[in-house]
């Protein structure tokens, strides 16, 4: 509650100083309004050291939060100085402009027809360098941004958007509790899976471990494209997604060849076994040829440079 109040006060000050009266009238702590983190941190420090008038004239006493926010402030400052979280907690000055969010939303949700260069219908967002402990939160925030923008767009102006979630088991896992940050992130995807189609937002869940993906999200899938699966738990998840009359097709999962897939759902009149063609531009994700590398004469990588990049938290 203390943090929420500090953020609300910082947002209110930003709107007041910028004379954004139209937004100020109805904003909440969740409204997409920029605010400086330094002001929030300063407010927490003030509360942590606050002295208020005592019962007797001329005396004072510790405030309600005096000395109770020290651990929170220490964690806050540590994360604020963490280079890995710099993109989030040390944003560029441009991000503090009210016009920055419309620009970002235009890039994320704008179709190819409204982009300046008539390109960009497909956007690829690379989260590989985002720390694993905040990965679910960051991915879900992007998804929520797209969903909210579409939700607040007039019906006649909506353009369908499909979110392709690769390695979905990393950030759309099964719920473990109701209060954790990961579960809050999962809740966003559950809402999109259940209600997104009303606003033109589709969800494509991609994972090599379907048994670790949230069941609520999977149950909303209209189509299943399953490639070879040898793990029994993963096979059972796919079998549960198939109609009762097609349960036998699950027996094909462990015997599918490389590049083959089983297609079931609205996209196919009948369950179909297909072979997927290789892409023209292959991603840089192929398995390293261990034996060829070990037996070759190529020198090993520059270990010192790798350690230096690790220390700098930058591979460039």
C-alpha cells in the first residue's frame, strides 16, 4: 500500500506539472502515466525517517512507517543499480514523455499498412537477455499492453493481432499461488486466452514442454499442431486436448519423424499428419555440432573476453 501510494503521488505530480487535466481527473495507480523512480524512492526514505508531533507540546515521535521500510528501500536501490534491469529501472529520458507510449504502441500494434515504410507487419521481440526472474513479468506486460490498446480501440478500427509465445513454458507456467509475480503474469495470459478473441487478439502458444504450460491457456486453444513428443506427461496433455473420438491419434506423437506434425482443430476438416517445410531463412538456433568442433583445428573462444563481457553485463 505504501508503494502504491508513493507511485500514485508521483504520477499525480507528473500530470499536474504537465497540466494533463483530462487524464488527472480519472487516473489510477495502474494508469499508463510515466513517473520518476527517484521521487518514489525519496518518498519512501522520507516515510522511513519521518518524525511526527508527539502527545506533549514541543515533542516528537517516530512516524507510522519510521524504520519499517529500510529493507524495502535497500532492495529497491539494489535493483535500481542492477545493470541487468537498467532497461526497466533506468529508462531513457524520452520514456518520460507522454508521447512515448503512443509511439511504442504504434510500433507494437500497428499493421503493415499504417507503418511509415509499409513494412513491419511482423514484429520479433527478443527477450533472451532479460533476467529469468523477471522474464514472465516483462513478457506479460508486453502482452497486456497490446491487449489494452486493442480493448480501448473502437470496434470498427480494430485490427487483428496474433501473439506468438515461443518457449511458453518459461513464462506461462501452471499457477502455484495467487499472489506471486509469476502468477500475476499468468493471469494476464489467461485473460487474453479467454477474452482476447472478442477484441481481435489471438494467442499462439509454442512449447517443447506442453506439460509445463498453464492448463487454462491450453484449454482455450482451437487448434493443436503437435510435433514429435516422447515424454509421457507431454503426450497426455496433447491427448486431453483432442476430442474423445480422436484420442487414438495421440499414439502417433512418439513416432512422428523430424519435421512431421499432427494437425487437429478448426484449421483442418480432418485430423491430418503433415510435413512442415524447412524455412528459407533458418534461425540461429541449430544444435552445435559437438563432434565436429571437438575434432577440428579451430581455436577455442576467447575466454578472457567472455569473462569481461560477463562482468560488464554486455556481450558487445
